[in-house]
C-alpha cells in the first residue's frame, strides 16, 4: 500500500469513528417531551392563563378574550405614563393565527380599558409541551412573559 493509500485509510477510519461516536452521543441525550404544545381546536385553549408577574388572560371557546394586568408595547396604549405603568387590562376577540416569523399561536384584536383607542393587534405564540403548555405574548414589553394554566391546589 502506498503512503497515500495508508493516509486515506487512516482518515476514513477516523472519520467513520468520529461520526459513529457523534451519533451515539446524540442518541444518548434526553430530549425531554417531544410533544410540542400546538392545539388544533378552541376547546384546548379555553380557560384561564396566568403569568408569574400577575397577568391573567381568559380565552373563551366562542372567541372572546379578556385580560388583566398584562404587559404590552406602547402601541396598545394612549396613556402618557405608559412607561411608568406598562400593565393594562382589556378585552377583545381571539382566533388561531401566527406571526410571519413565529410558530403557531393566536392573534387578538385587543381593546385596552378606558383608553378610547382602536383595537391593537396582539400576537401570542405557543410554547412548552402538552403537559406544560405556554402562551408567549410577542408584544410583552421588557422581560418576556409567558402564560400558563393556573396551578390547582
């Protein structure tokens, strides 16, 4: 065998060994739940959702939406003290929808209480898995906030 032949054989052996080790390592990882939360009907979303920051949302099967103490961008507010008091309450209508560069979720025509402004569009995207579903409001201002089902206790 020529020197080039030995070199090619060694490089091939190292490549195959490395690829095999990488495959074994990947297969040994615990991927956790592979059942990403992606409901297909309104009943799967109906009910109350809350954040750790005190925000609450209610999604009804008929498409009604209400929220209390949620954090949204300035585009949903006409208050002058919006930067000091970013949380708001209101109601609207929701449906399934997805923001162009995000995954599946909801879209809400949201009307903040007492502001006299037209509906603003609020997008939410699904996260978590079927055992711990989450909804992320894409318009959250500052620290991202996600909503989960209340813990029963």
